[in-house]
C-alpha cells in the first residue's frame, strides 16, 4: 500500500460523514405525518362545530371520547409491541374522530369506546400499524359495531327524540312519497339526521375543498366517487322517476360527501395511480347506489368503500406504460 492510501481513506471518511446514507426515496417533500394529520383535523373542524351546534353537547362528548380512546389504545398497542410511541403525530386522534363522525350524537359511551378501540386494534394494528391497513380503519370499527350491536349505532333509534328524520332510512322503509318533507337546501346545510359529522354536507364540502387546495388529497377519487353516485342514481331515476330518488338526494344525504373526501381518500387503503384512483372512486360510488337500492342498509357508503378497498391491490396493478415501451 502506498503512503497516499491513508490520505485517500481519510478523505473518503470525511466525505462519508458529510453525506446522508439512507434507503430510498431520496427526494424529500418536507411533509410529515403530523402536518398531514393537522390539516385533516382542520378540514374536519367545520363539520365538528356544526355537529355540536345541531346536536348539542352529546356530539362533543362522542367526538372527545372516541379521540381519547383511540389515542390511549394506540399507546397501549405500541407499548405491547415494543415500538416507539408516536401518537404526537395525531394519526390515532384523527382515526377516532372519523369513527365518531359516523355515529349518532347520542351513542352510548360503551359503543363509542368499543368502536374507537376496534378502529386501532382491528383496523390497523393487526395489519402492522399506521399505513398498513388494507381497509379504512374507522370503517372496520363501524362495520363491527353495526353488525354486532345494530341498535346501538342505529341513527333513528338513537335520535328518536329529534324533530328531524334520517333521509336514507325514510326512503328505504317508507318509499319515495316520504321525501316531500326534505328540502334540498336544508339537507345541504346539514339539517338532517345522520352521523353527527357525516351529515354536515356544506361543512364537509368546505373541508374537502380545503384538502384539495392544500394538496393533501387528489381530486380523482372524490370526483369519481361523486360521479359514480350521481351517474348510477341518475340512470335509476330516468328509468322510473316515481320509484327512485334523484341524484341530488343521494349526493346530499347519508355519508356521501364524508365518504368522498375523507374515507375513500384514505392513503393506506386507496390506489396510487391516476387511473386506478378514478376506477376506485367509480366502483365505490356505484356500489353506494347498488346497496341503497337493493341492499338492507339505508346508507351504503361505509360498506361500499370497504368493498372498493379490497380491490385496491388489483387496481394498483394498472400501471402506465414505460416511456418507449411497446
């Protein structure tokens, strides 16, 4: 070895200390999970406020309890698995609030607690934790509660004292002739029964536009989802206007807007590419109407998105042709 070898080795060592050696991706956007969750929580804030204004302290109680239980469950799961505690990025809080938005404002404390815990444990942890869930975690919890304790999460049963009605339930059980009681302007402003946050159409639309404007979600899934709902419901309506509700009714009731902007766009359980996202949104949107027309559940949005989530691995196989490829 020549005498210059130590000098070369020292120079290479100095270069190595100044370089960041890490696995890909090497392009950094500066975005973090914490920032993403903060923006998503801000997008939910208008609907949360409107939910409290319409349904009172009960709505605040459900959201607070669901958020707290989700965070505590996340801490417990990470401790049991020997992982670093990262609840300060607010991902567990956001998941808990999403679940709360699907519940009636007067939901019992025990179903809120069970559902929020299930959101974290069955919705995410069993699949590897945050970012590994194949199905939107709050929807897993809602489905478990809906199938296990249907009366505990039923909108009409829990809100029987209210002067308002749950539009999808009225359509499902009493037919089209009952829809005269609903004014579309009132529906747009959130004057309807439903999930304490999922029924706040205008506020959710404002939150969704905020996420689009700030670049935290892309427009393909929400637009395709709403197009699927409007398109298929429009076909039914044109076939027989006396038997099926018009597209505006389906867009303004249930969890349609909430699902389009906040549930279907879940990054972990939705496709990545543009065409897969469009197909995903269309499938989920049309599935909503299929369930509402032929199924036993009045809303259909949660189950429709869950079914579409299961197709995500297949849709992600659709990739653009390489440049120059045949």
